[in-house]
C-alpha cells in the first residue's frame, strides 16, 4: 500500500473509524468481527506502555510547574520544553534514567505568558503535551 497524504482515518466519539480521501465525504470503515463468538480476548493482550508522560501540574502555572513521567525500563531520556515557534526554551532531563516514576520542575521565570509544549524522547518513543504559563 502506498502512503497517501490526502487520506486520513479518525475515530469518532462513538468509536467508529472514519476515512476521508481528497476532501470527499467521510466513509465509515468496517470494524466488526466476522465471528465474535470465536474472538478470544486473552489472545489479544494490550502491549505494555514503556513510557508514560503525565500532564504538568499545576496547569496553568506561574512561575514553576512539575512534569512527571514513568519508564518501564532504564534508558536515555530527553525532556525538553518548546515555545509555539518550535524553539527549545529548556531541557529538563537529558541522560540515562532508571525505571520508575521521575519528576522535573520547570521554572519559567524568564519566559513570557503563553502556551508551551513539553516533549519526551526515549527508546524511539516521542510524546508532547501542552502547558500554559500565566504571569
């Protein structure tokens, strides 16, 4: 299958997958199981989440906020903060960490009010979240 930048798939609020191609009308995708009685949930366990990035607290914040994340395995981690123009304005973690829950405090005394993004990168995983600084 070829990658098509004009085609998208989203999940509606009731869980139905919908596809659209080239601005056309959305089309529901088939998501039913042919023989639901033969489906065994034990054979389809969820994959473990290796890294979980929490929402910062407090949010909105002034001037500091705490960001937590959990790692299932030891590894190299970078936790950075960016402004909405994509400029990195802070690095909170950059190195090897042990498994477990970690917290970092972000001090934004030198920044203007606004929305910032924080991003974690580890073991090929990347996730970003928004936070708001109110001065």
